[in-house]
C-alpha cells in the first residue's frame, strides 16, 4: 500500500468519524435536568469519548492540509505533528469508521 493511498484512506475514515462524533456529541447532555447520578456519569463518559474521537479525527483531517501548506512540525510541536499517518493509525481510524457505517446500515 502506498503512502498516498494510506493517507487518503486515513482522511476519508477521519471524515466519517468526525461527522459521527460531532453528531453524537450534539445529542449527549450530561448536565440535563432530571438525570440520576448513574445516567449523568454514563452520559458524561459518552460525551468525553465522542469529544476525544472528534478531536482525533479532526487531527486526521487537518494533518494533510497542514503538510500541504508547509507548516513545520516545530510550529505545532506541543499539540500535533503534521506527518503522514502510520498503518496503525489508519487501521484504528478505519476500524471506527467501519463500525459507524455498520451501525448506520443496521439502523436502515
């Protein structure tokens, strides 16, 4: 698999994960009125998980753009490192994207 193919797969999977994460994050309400403490913790954990997935997926979408713009890695050293994704990173993002698509197909 070429690095360009790997990067394209990573960006496409990142877009799917980012869209779903933002959609799900919008629907969580851990501070809603009337929740039991257990429901509040569960919804809070769900919100945290989707927020982290959105952040990771946004990085997967932004990284090739930053590379294309020529932003040096040192400029973002504390937050990100714009470089090509590894096979492991791509596999994880693709795994999440496949699970999301599977769930959507299952729902009809």
